[in-house]
C-alpha cells in the first residue's frame, strides 16, 4: 500500500511539475506517446478493444488511459525492464505517465492541431506493412462450439513465379480470442521431381492419427518413385502465441530459401474452447528478402518438448505454489537473438539467466508477473553472446491455488503437462524456454538488431 501511495505521489509531482512549466497538450506531448506505444494494437482489426489513433479517440478513453498507464497495466510489457532490455520495449517512463495524468486532469488540451503529429498509417492485417504474398485457405476452418480445445493440422499451399528468399512469415489470426498457438513448417519441392500438393486435403481435425497417413491425404509426398519420398522441410517458420509478433532481424541475419512450389504445414494449430460454432479465416503473410542469406538463424527450446529435463517432475498439486527448473550447457559459443518464455494459465513468474564457466551471471529475461495473454518473442538490442560451457538456467513458478484468478479449475485440481498434444490444452501446463541463435562470430555483440 505504501508503494502505491508513493507511486501516485510521484506521478502527481511529475504532472504538477510539467504544469508549472507548460501546458500539456495532445499535439506536443501525448500523441507521440500513444502512437509509439498503443496504436499498433489499438486500431481497426487488431487486438485492442478500441481505437487509439486520433485526438478524439484518446479523449473518449481519457479516464481509462490515466488508470491503465498509472497502474502500469498498459502498455503490456511483461518483461522486467530493470533486468534486461529488448527491441521495441513498451515501458512508459514516470515522466510519460505523469504527462498523461496531467493531460487527462487538465481538460484534454489539444494544442496546435496544425503541427500535430500525423496519425500513423498501418497496413490492415499486418504489423509490418504490405506483404509480398498472402496465403489463404480455400475454405474457412470450422470450430465446433463444444467447449473443448481443438487441435488441427492445416496445409497452406502456394505457387509463385520463381524461387526467391523470404525474410519472415507472419501468421494473422482471425479468431484472436480462440487461437492459442500455431507451430508450422515450410515444405519446399524440387522442380525436377513430380508432385501434386495443390490437391488433397488441407485440414485434419485429429492430431492423434498417424502423421504419415495425414501427410499422404494432404498429398505432401512426391508422386514419383524416387527417394526421398518427402520434400525438404524447414522447421519452425510459422509461429504464433497471444500477443506474439514475429522477430524481424536486420539484413545480415536470418532468412529462408523460398521455392517456387511449396506449402506451409501448420502441424499444430490450437484453438481454445468455444461455446458456439464459428468459422476461422486466419491466413499467412510472407515478406520477401532483398539481400542474400548470410547468417541463418537456428531455434531450440528447453523444458516441455525440449532438449532439457524439468526438475522436479512437472506436476503441480492442488493448493500449491511450486517452482521448477530446467537447464542446458552450451557445447559451443552462441549469439542469442530472441527468447520466448511460455507457460499457461497458472504460470506465476519466469526467470532465465546464464552462468558462465567462471560463475558469472548473465541476465536473460525475468517476468515477475506472468500473463497468459501476452507471450512475446523478445529480441535483444544486440546479440547476447554466451560462451561455450555456459549453462542456461530457467526457473518457472506456478500458482495452483484458488487465489489465482486465472486457475481453470475451482476447486484446484492436479495439473500436469499431459501426454503429447494434451499438454497444449489451456487447462494443462507447459514450461518452455524457446530461443533463436546463431553460432558466434567475432563482432556479433556489435550487431544492431533493431530493424530500421
């Protein structure tokens, strides 16, 4: 309580301090804050529940703006900015929060509308502007309103004029409140072989089936008698979680080969429970690369489905708050680029760091208050160099008590990571630390990962 009073007094001081110097206005002070931190989500078609683009938009929500910024509920940025820093960090300063408080308290002054910052222009259906290619299914995906999780396999085939390169792939969810996660691969065909991937099924509803049978019904294998029977697979090129925006690296980093003939195979798209029948028309945006691939990016994960064991056994009994750890040692020096912590509803906190061979600690990420709704892929401002022999340690704390308002069960029940795809249910749990990296090269620590 004392902390809350102190923070309130601090914001009041900042607001009064600015008031003594000059009048706070939308055009000079507030618009730049809102456009930088809020408008990307608070615009038509995106996840924000209302628009925050214009002066009129902000005035309508002035009281709410003051509350959610002073409480630091918005803008959402779960990572502790006092522990580590990332590209696109949306954390308001005390001064910015004070400016918003001042502006809402003192009549929403507009200022000089002629010099007002222009409303940002966004491309509908993307965070990155107009894509080079958009791939949609021929038919929308039916979601049954039976109140249970749905796990599907989807095929997004495409055909372009010639082979090229791509920078990154953006999955755009149609039913944002239902799409929990997406994990998919790029399938590429050799022009010298024969195939008919444009035909066949594009949707399979039961992920417990034999996958080879599903792939054959999708017409993914080559149709000739040559080996290998299956085309080239580039893993983990399509990814999505609530709040997720794909990491986009500068021209020297990342990129994939993109063949003339191919498809994106969403080997798992998870829809949360719905009580009404719905149709989903999610799609995929592809952004071409204009420079050669110099430094391909790799990805791995610790914990659930990953390369490292979770200790103790990943079982969270009812009415307990329990902490788990998973770790791995690096066989060679890497340049870590981005990290993605992942837990479900009863996640409480997340902490990852590295221990160098000499015992020194390197901060990676700390999330003091886990929020299932915001699961970013955090990109470092410069590659984080972790030398050979370093140990990455990850701690996750889970709150399976009735005091956790996000607990899916009341009264609390034993929660585990389930078996196979069952662990992906929102009512089960996962403890994962996913990260992208490159084998280290001299000078990597100087690379600016902020995309210009």
